[in-house]
């Protein structure tokens, strides 16, 4: 392998990031809650801890939480209901290997000091398994409830992002719109490996070059394969111009796994109802175009959740890296 090939790889950050993201390979994770709630925005959170434990035992690379401060009717999904950082702390104590991801913390709606401390705490308590997705937010209804302006969220996102980065330093010295830290105080704990992996979701009101320069990866939305291939290729080119290391790209995918593995794909919201063999083929196509991780969302699953997890582990996971 030549020197350029050796350096064009993902930079190691922590246990979770290093497990989930491997260059030119795809890993498979799951969006929590692991239950069907197709007809209501609010899940029952039934057997949620047992199902995460099952997902870990079956070899899924990560579970992903979401930051949904309010149950907004137009959004139609309350996520895992529990605050993501409280839930991360619980999962850190109930799991040992699986990466714990958040997709994504809405930075303009929280003070970055609180985000930095909570995220570093979850990272340390989990042994370095946290992957912190961050976003600017896309639900305007939430902003008045927190006395925030929806229109300037892009600028506040950048300042929050910078603040959180500084909090990993020893006695940081900096100042921005969120506050002034003069080196006389310090925030503890520090991230387990000295740094939090921070992935940016969508555009987050930022220029593409800023995302490539500053993020440790990029979370994008499902699209048809040809459009996704173009976007992944553009991302890789921007990253090459911005940094010395490759950076991963990931996406979610809603899946309703049919009993018959040969069931042809039928479109559903941001995904497909399909059989296991066609899901495997589709995921391999995503791997070929450069997607590094897919987080499967089982909200619309019609079959038993435990059975579905077992079938995914038997028919889909083999052949993909962790």
C-alpha cells in the first residue's frame, strides 16, 4: 500500500466511532425505539432495554437516539420520548460494546456547556462509545417555547459547535456568543479519548465546505442511489481538499422487513418494505457508492420486533463490517 492510501483513512477518535466507521465498508445500526408505532407519534417504549441488549448481542454496530424536545404534531414522531442524555447514561450502564449514537442534538436549543458536559459524561461512562450527531433543527414550533429565534440558528449552531470543541481542551481560553472562558476554570470530565466525535446532520444551515472541514462525518438523508452516489462523491472531494483524513458518511433507512426474503421493494416513508435478500442487495449498493453506515428504523415493521432483529442478524449483517 502506498503512503497516500495509508493516510486516506478515517482518523481514530473513540471506541464507538472506530467500530462503526471503516473506510470503504458499511456497518449496520438501529434507530431506537425498537418497536412498531406506525399509527401514533408516541412509542410505548415496550421492552426497550431488552431489545437494545438483544441488538448488541446480535452484532449490530450502533443504536441511535434522537433529540425531540417537544412532541410537535407536524413532525409526527416523538422519538424515544426520554431525554437523549439521560437515556444515554442508562444505556451506557446496560451495554458493553455497541456504539451509542445521537442523531442529532439540536445545538441552538441547548447551551453548549450543558451539551459538552453531558456528552463527555456519556462518553466516559460508556467507555468511549458515544457518537455525537449535531444539527441546527428543523421544527420551527420548538424555538418560541425556548425563547429562541429560528432564523439565526445557523450562526448559533457554529458558535455552539466551537464551544463544545473547546471544552475538550485543558483550561480553555475563548469567547463567543455563548460565553467567555478565561482559563481559570475547566470542564470535567474530558471525553474518554480526549475528543468527542461530532457528525453534522444535513446542511445545518452551513456551507458544504464548512461541514467538510469541521465535522468528523456527515449524516445525510435517504435518496435514490444515483443522487446519493453523486452526493457522496462530492463529499469525498470536499474532504480531500479540507483535511488530511477521510471522513465517513451515513444515512438512516426505514425498513419494513417482509416474511418472504424474495419480496420485491415497495416504497414506504424514507425507505422500503422488502425481503431480506433485496435489503442485502440494496445495502451492498450503498456500500459500493461509499456510504459507511446505515441506521435502520423499524417504526413501520409489521412483524414481531425480536423476530425481525434475529432475521436481520442472520440474513443481512453477515458480510458487513462492525
